[in-house]
């Protein structure tokens, strides 16, 4: 059995929300909520936060989490994941867990990992949920995905896909969680530049355009993510309903 390692990339210098991982929700910082909820996953053999900031590093240590200090020159969370992946076996599976989803459902992690284990020949897996809010369908900040009958992604876009021009059909929102074969992840920076990636500003299109497979696990619900400070209030309300704070 291959090791399954969860990694939560976390940086302090977010453009829209500086210091986001340390923002308090109740009495805990967001990175702690994300870590503790992800730790409930039955699939992860281990879990680490990957950060380039001493403040986040020390905070994770203070609540007993595992953390790796990485380079400050990584342009994306994937690049940070690649650095961390070098310390694990080539045949391991790495799970990229977004640090701004403090209420992440551990069964979502289990779902994408199970799909990856079922299809070891698929280099990546990710997740999606059906969009039921009409305003989200045309929101470019909500990335959409279409996939084939076997669950392999066909395309990701900020535009509405399918267009629903001739017939109304289901539309699925992409959720930002990925699993990777570590061997593939280490080669990811060497993939040829992608026009589709630049056009859509979606990094995963580099893998698709190069002919690699991305499986899509479909869930029936998704947790709240925090993009801007105003989102914290929504999370506070949700956590109060759950009795967490």
C-alpha cells in the first residue's frame, strides 16, 4: 500500500486577505480548523502544513500539528507541494488540501483518495459538486468542470460549461482539492507551457493539455471557503449552527 500524505499549503501574503491562515474563527486560527478537520480523514497516513512564514510555522507547532518550512519563492501552492513531495517515496499519493476551507469534510478527502487508488493510472484526481444557485453558474470565480462517463475530466473553465444553450443540463463546480501520484507531481514543472492554462488562469489545464488524466469525484455538498475577510462571518454562522463555536 502506498503512503497517502495530506499537505496543506499556507502562505501569509494573500493578495485579497493577508494573514488569512491565522484569522480567528471562534478561538482557533483558520489553519488549525483546516488541519483538525482534515485529520479526521480515514485515508491520510500523515498530514503536514507547508508554509514559508515563521508565524504560521510556529502557530501550527503550538497546536501540535506537523509543519514543513518551504521556500518563499513558490508562485503557487502546487509548487510548495512539489517541494514537500521530495521527502516522501516516489510511489506515494499526495493530497493537496486548501488551507482556506476550515470546515472541510473529511469524507471529501476520502472520496478523492479512493478514486485515486481505484485508478492508479490516472495521474490526478479532484472533486466537484452540482451547482444549484443560478448566479454561481456564470460567476467566473466559480470554476466549472465537465467530465466523461468514467469520471475523467474533459475541461475546466471559468465560463459556463456546458453552455446549456440548446438543453438545460447539470453544471458542476470544481472544488480545489487534488491528489497526485508523487512521481507525476515531481515532473509537473517540466510539462510544456499551456495556452489553455494561461487563457483560463487554471493551473490544472496544463496537465489536461499535455494528455494526462484527472479523475473527478462528485460530492453532494461542499464546505464554505474563505477568500476575503467578509467570508469569515459566513463561516462563523455555519460553525455556530454546527455547535463548533
